[in-house]
C-alpha cells in the first residue's frame, strides 16, 4: 500500500516536472567518458583524452563531467560538437552549461593533465657486426594514473635529458599543451611523420605506437618502439697524457640514419650474439652519431715516453723605461715519443691526444696533428693490419726571472 502511494505521487508530479523543463530549467546529466588516448611526457606527466557520444536536444544543458581525483583541474579542456560553453563551475567534478544548437548525437572530447601518473623509458639491445649494428628499441611504460587503461592509443614523448635543458623543456611541455588547445585538438597529436618532430615542440619528439594498447595500473609493460640496422665506425681512443702505458679504449660511433631521435637509456651490447656489457645510450638526434664506449682494449698497444729533456739558462741584460735590468732566461725543452702497435688483422683508426703546458711553443711534430689547441694535440691515425708506428713531438717553455728585484 505504501509503495502504491509513492508511485501515485510520482505520477501526479510528472506533469509539473515536464512543465519545469519546458520553461527553461534544464536537468543535470553526469557524464563519464572512456579513455581514448594517453600521451606520456618526460618526467611523469601524462596527458589523457577521453571521448564519447551522447544524444541531446536543442537548448541549454548542464553536464557534470566526471574526472579522476588526481587530474589537474586547471588543465581540463572540453569540446562538444554543435555546442558552445555558457559557463563552467569548477567543482571537484566540473559542471558545464552548454548551449546545443543541433539535436542528435554529439561528440564529447575531454582532455586533462595528470602529474606523476605515467613514466616510460627506452631499453635497447645492440648487436654488433663488422660495419653496422642492429639496434632494437623497446619502450617500457608504467601507468600510475589510478585506473587500468584498455584499448587506448599510446603516445610517448622523447626529448633531451634534464641535465641539458632543465627549465626550457618543462616550458615546452606546457606550451605544447596550450598550442593543442588553441588548435582545438587537445592532446590529439598526430604521430609525427617518421623522422620528423613537431615544429612547436622543437627538441621534443612524439612516438605514436601502432594499434591500441592495454596498460594495467602499476605494472611495467614493454612495447616495441623501433628497429634499425645502422652504420657504424669503430674507433680506438687514447689519452696519452693520462694513460702513458695505455690501454686504448674501443668505441663505436653509430650514425642515426632514422628520422626520429634515439632517446637516452640503457643498452645491452652483444657481439656475435654473446653479451659484452651494459652501456649508456646517449640521446642521439636524427643525422648525428652516438658514441658508445665499449671499454679498454688490447687490440692496440700504446706507450708514451719522455725521450729527451733539456734545460738551458742565460743571464741577459735588458733595458726597460730607460733603466738596465738583469734577468735569468730559462729554456726547457721536452721531446716525447708515442709508440703505437696494432695487434689486429684489419685496419683500425686511433684518435690519440696529449696535453701541453699553456706556455708551450712547438718545435717539431711528426706526423702533423689533426687538431691543435693552446693546450692539446690530437692525431687521427689510420692503421693497417699489424702496423707499428710512432708520434714524435717536442716543445719549449721559456721563463724569465729578474735578478735585481725589478719586475
């Protein structure tokens, strides 16, 4: 009997409700949109886009847009087809008053930022051959956004390390978000054509993974990022000043012939399918070389010896400002012999460097260095199989000392 009375009361009130709506006071509709795509930026920032369709009538409507508690409320953007925003009440879940100009299905697109919600890093395995390296890159993604993500488009942003641009890069991320809002494409960045990055993002590059992905919350999940067989140059380096008895260090310089950069990360290095070492993969822009240090090598035997040292002193009388002075002029001469011996059955390149005093004056050097600065010499030697060769150079340093106390 009680149920019947309540039901009857609802029937009696129904005409009044209809009259209220016809007079312009609209109902409020709660809307929860499914996640369509996420973009994971460096340092934990995640941009989320939700999309869906809802049937509406013409006129003003109120919608409560449900968002996660961790969403940055100041970054929320909502666009609805055939609608204009009349006002927004920024509550825990924002309430939008929209004026719908055409009845029927309307497309809703919601986007916002979440801090410390998504992380990713590249992991590489490098397989060395004689003149190339097979580079496999995988993206390891961690979803900390507070919910499982299913069947979403996944975009990963790569850029220079924080040590290179600690403040500038953060500004770029915010500018990228604002630029997309202005284009009414909030966080719907199309994948940059393979090998090019967006002009607005400059040093940032966006990888869009193929297909749709599932990202379980608080799990590390790996996805293939790219694979390429890239050319390389093998080089041995030797700092003769710091390592007089060697060893030379083996390096490979892999050229990024791809259009996209190689983000910085860790790499497992293999030679003939045997593990060699774990190395750091530096950030490598398109068209540049990545220098990968393999480690000390016995392929070359190198030594640096002081071949001769000579010192002479002269007492000289000089005239300065009309006065005679007596000075002692000391000339020190050094001659060094750098010996190089290849143990390889193939040609090799050695880059050898040595330091000089800033006051040094070169007397003789053989062979001629490829680079010379005020305090260093650098040679690039092209070695034949089993070749023995040497570098010889000498320099002098002249100092003067007043013997009469005058400067």
